[in-house]
């Protein structure tokens, strides 16, 4: 399956990630670019398993829409933040797998949103559901969203037989004209890119659909215009392997023709840095500087059973005339003007657990402020616990959990103790499917707080103020 990467042993990776152990060394705010397990690493940007991001900035707030991994859910994931570092999760009311369904729909879940603001001031979402493209609209990124095409797909699954009608991306040109790009192949080969102009209603196709497939293309088109040049960016390769990458071609009109420069790919696997299969991206601009938002494989990679879990990261993108300069993917992420330099720091606590799935997922990884790492209980465990030692007996503060898997709810109870021997259950069982999961301050005093879970949770961070 994996041809070009020799995975490090778990022991070697654990040693490489020693800087991420808050209990072993003082925290640092400048993690090494090559260390995926360093404390306070800012990539992955979002806590959890997500892919195919689309980003909007509106009234001082950032919104990221994304596919929920593995391979989508019944809804989309939506993250929002005012500082670009501390994100809150929700799911938009539309689309859902049930609501966006037609006689031509396939079996695929909700994938690959593209959200733009049209010339009418409204927000428009083009999203893949059931292997076809649907369109919705709202007056605010949070919604409420509604179907904009009267219960029908904009691009039906059988629109071009032999190709996947997915991964639609809207582009608004400088004159306000809107275009829609989409298309993928089958079985990870033979991708084709289609484009059509949209009428001002953002729903009706205006003219013929054109095939503008560049030499190396599979899926995930994104149109970027800079200084009169039209850059048709896209993903090539296989996202389940190490071959996935971002490439581009350049043209003089939204329809091309597009020529592919020699300096491709734009963004690709960096095996030495443990950055695997970056792709399906969006581009946004702050103060004249471009940034690329993309997904890459969650670590460690490859996973047992060919499980596909991806995470969202961001890095700097530079444009030079008719060229997009190769992107250097990082773990520390870029400094973006007007955004927070780091996430809110948590209190230093000692974490322990009933058991861990392996050395890369021990309890301490849930306290390193790095969304690439976290605590996982061993597979097949009926109950498991994660415990915090606050250092001394005192009031029990509020705390926050960042679960990695937001497709499934967490089920747990809270217990406290003064001596880690005698435990008191606090409150009723909790069922949560959010991020962060906010746990309230508790009455009385204790030194230890324990979360007792049903099953095998995956906790990226447990933070105390």
C-alpha cells in the first residue's frame, strides 16, 4: 500500500515526540517545523478528523466548513472562531443526507463543501451529496441554510457518465460573474474537471459546460485569480496513500486554456517531516498574503485496516507572476496578521489513564496542546478512564475536552477524589457530541478528577484553565 515511506517505529516516534510531553519538559511556543509531536504545534488547525475544507471570513469571524471523516457523515462539520485558533464545532441544518436526495443519488455521504458570498450578499454552498452536486443558500454562514434548487441536484450523478460529479467549487471573478468547477474520476484514475458559468441567481447554468482538465488532475478543483492570471488548482493522486498532492495550471480566462508549469507539484508529501498526502484545499487572503488551507493524513500513517482519517492544516502560499511557488508544509503553521499566535493555554496538570492503545496515544498526549496527538483507549475496551491530578486538594475547576471523533457521541461520568483511592461520582452520565465539551466547575474540593468513558474514546486535549 505505502511505497515511498518507511514508517518510523512506535518507539522511535515516541522519542521524536518527547518534546510534546508537558510532564517531561517545559512547554515551548515555537515547535520545530519537522516535529509533528511537538507541544503547542498549531497544525493541525482543527481538533478532529476533517477533510475538504472551505473557509469564509465574515464580520470578524472565521468559518470553516468541512467533510467529517471517515468519508463523510450525514451532515457537514462547521467550525467557527474569532481568533483563528480557538474553534467551536457545530453542524449546519442543511445539507443532510436525507434532505439532499434524488432519484439519481448515489450512496456517498455529505462531502466537500464550497461556500462563497455572491454578488447579492448571500452565501452560497455547493456541496457533494450522494455523488452529485447540490446548492444551498443562507444570509449568514451559520445559516439557517435552505435548498436553493427546489429539491433537485444542480449537477446530477449521471450528468457525465463515467465520472464522479463531486467536489464542486464556486469562483467569483472581479466583475462579479460566478463560475462553478467540479469533477473527479473513478477508482482513483481518470479525473476530469468541468466548468460552467452561473447566471446571477447562482443556480442556473449560463452556457455550455466545458471540460478544462489539465494534464495532471484527479479532483478538488479550486480557482484562484491573481494579477490577471487564472490558476486552476486541483488535487492529484490518491488521498488514501502518500501520492495525493496539490498541482496547478494557469490560464488567461476562467475557461483557460490551462497550461501546467514545470514547477509542479505545488504541495506534496514530505516524508521526513511526517506530512502525508496534503490536498483538497482552499485559498484565502489576509493583508495581501495568501494562505492555503488543506487536509492531510492524521498520524500515525498508515493506519491499521486502511482507515482514512484526515486533519486540516494551513500554510503560507506565495504567488510570483504566472507561478505559484512551492508550499513548504509545516507543523507550526504560519503567523497570520490579525489572528491569535496560539491557542489559549491550559493549566499544567498530570494526566494518567486506565490504559492506552500504544505509546503514541498515552494519557500525556491529551495535555500537549497538539491536535495531532491524543489519548486513545485500547480497541475493544468496554470502559476506560482518563484522570487529572491537579497537584493539590482545592476547588474543582471547569475544564474542556476536545474529542477527535465528532461523528459519534462521548458517553462518560465524572468522578473526584482527594487521595486517588476513594472516588465520588459527580452528577449524571454525560452524552456529548461537540467540541469543546465544556465540563462545569464542581462543588467541594478534590485533587483528582476522573472521566470514566463507555467504550474507547479518542481525546485530543483535556484543558484546565
